[in-house]
C-alpha cells in the first residue's frame, strides 16, 4: 500500500485515548466489545453514547469526547463501527494471530470462512482508516487500498469474482513485505512506559555483564566482555559486523580494554536505538530523534517532543545528523556516546 515507508518505524503511543485501547486485552475486553456489538445488531454507525458504552468510556467525559472526535472526521456525530473495532483489535494486547482471526470474523458476513473482493476491500479500508485516525499515521488512499485488495487475490491467482479463504489472506499478509510491515507496526505499537521498561531491562543486564567482566574494576578487558556471547545477546543479537562496530566505539586506544564510563555511554546510545528499531533495519527516520534523545536521558520527564518540518531539521542539524532519509545506528551511537554533556548524566 502507498506510503509504506512511513510504517517502518515503531509506533509510540502517548495520547490517553491511544493508551485506553492499548491497555485492553484482546481475549477479554475486546472480545466482550465484539460480542456486545454483535448482540446489539452489529450497527454500522455509532453515536457518541453507543461509542462510549462499547469502548468502556464514561459518557460525556473529556476522554470519551476526544476519542470520538478522532474517529468522527466528518463531524456528523457518528463513527464507523468497523473502523473503531479494527483499531481496538490491533492496538490491544494479544497475539498477532489472534488479532487477524478477530478482524476476519468481523468482515466474514456470510460466516463461511471466506471473503469476497468487496469484503476484503472493506476490511483493509476499515483497518487503515481507523488506525490512521486514532494514531495519527498517514492515511491510505482508496486507490492504495483497492490495489492491496487486488494483490491479496493475485497472490493466489484468484479471479476477483471468487472468494479468498482466511488461510490464503493470512499467507498474503505474511509474505507481502509492505502489508506485513504495516500490520506489524500497529501490532507492536508501544507506550513510552513500555519503551522505558525495555531500555531499563537491557541496561540492567549489561551492567551485570560488565561487572562480571571487569571483576569490579574500572576497566574490563575486551575478551572478557565478549566471552560467552552474553553481551552480544544483551544488545539484541546484532550481526557480527554491527557487533564489531559497537565494540570499536567502546574500546580504548589500546584496543584491549573498555572503561566503565565509555561502556555506559555507548551501550545507552545503542539501547535507545535498538528499542525503537522494531524492524531491525539498523536505521531510523529523523522523526525518531526526539524519542532517541529522550530515552538516553537519565531522568526522563513527560513525553518525547513531537517535532516536524524546520524544528526537526534544526534539531538534526545541531546534532550533525541527517534531517532527510534515514539515520543509521552508527551515526546515532557515534553522536550520542560523544555528546557533551552526556545524555545519561
């Protein structure tokens, strides 16, 4: 689908409405919502009262109003139930397999385990538009969505007047690089607290590894640090080339020892990048720089800045980072580990 490159980055959820959907369990709250919606006759349009009741939001509250308005982009006081349910499913806690099953069940109008061309098109449109509205991600055009629907049928040499099975649709999602990337992006969407938890877990593990390698001294030998492979694993098990690059940024001039302070600076910069690099491409867009910087701070306050345009370009320029294209792991780690004053202080 169009604008696929916009979906390569990890989606970070900060708004209260996004977190409300994120905190729901697919197997519990979301399943209850689907059952309630179906028992009520599966209405296609939801009023603000129906919307609040369905999502467990207190009617008339600021949160209920703000989330409703996010979906009600045409201001007609009704929102599309398919969009709301699709977003609820994808942002909830649960396995990707279970999320696909839940999505399919909504649009399997005949209950046969098969979808026709129009039903797949409605599924994809509801998925893309609902998540775009609540998450603020780039919207897909009607042309993009129709093209994706065609690709799901073409993948199995199916004429457009036939039906596609649930397993065939799953296979297309897994094997189409762009479709898989978009789905994975929303499935792995994380709150800032989750980012902090992953970052802290990596840091704790690495501190223990350095302590063992240095035997309590200020320096650790390079050989002792890499022995056994635990340190490489703590970094997310990067390729050998990338791992050697990280070690090169850490090691002293003698190429045999690493100081504790240098270890912390490089590892901290790497951890921030690793936490956001969900696709493991070892590159991130400039839009992630504020979050990278925020993660590297020892005492974080509030949320990362949301910068764009000239403000983002100025920030990247001040950090000697590219403001267009992508930022590689080495560009970020080289800058952040040498920052003065260090981010971690």
